[in-house]
């Protein structure tokens, strides 16, 4: 099951929330949730751009048999992204993600991932 909500709360500011639940008999992660806020570029004179902040969590399934005691943490994610309109058909969106307990492994160090997405609209 998966649900997604997006709502503009005031001009140029929207909140979003996602939630998912899986079959606890087959999934290593029982649930997923994320929430965040997005600001449109109209606030700083770039109406087709937007800036977002988000957090998410993969919730560990307590019934899953990991066979390794150190895979017992919830995976947490923190993200900031900016979507920049380059041309009428092209957005570039750099983002930075911080991931705690990757794959639910408490022994793993915190990961920092930089990404770049290109969106072509036809």
C-alpha cells in the first residue's frame, strides 16, 4: 500500500508526505515514510524553479530474519534539492542526501551522496 499527499499551504509553499507499508512476511522493511516542504522560485524571482527539504525513513521489519544482528536499525534520509529551469524543455536538479544507517546497518558510517538529475520535457 502506498499513499502520497501534496498540498500548497500558502502561496509558493507546499508540504508533501508519502507513506508505504509492505507485507511483513516477505519484506525486510515493514514501512516507509517521507515528508518535506517545497518552495517555488517565485519567492526569489525564478517562478519555474523550486527548492525542497525532505526527510524519510525505511522502518525495519521486526519480524524479518536478517541473520545478522547489526542489521537492526531504521534507515534515515535527509535531503535538500534545487530544481533550476535552464530552458523551456530542461530542468537541472542537484541534490544532497545524508543517509544514516544505510541498509539498516548500525555499523555502517553515515553516507553523504551528491546527485544531479536532468529532466527533459517534450
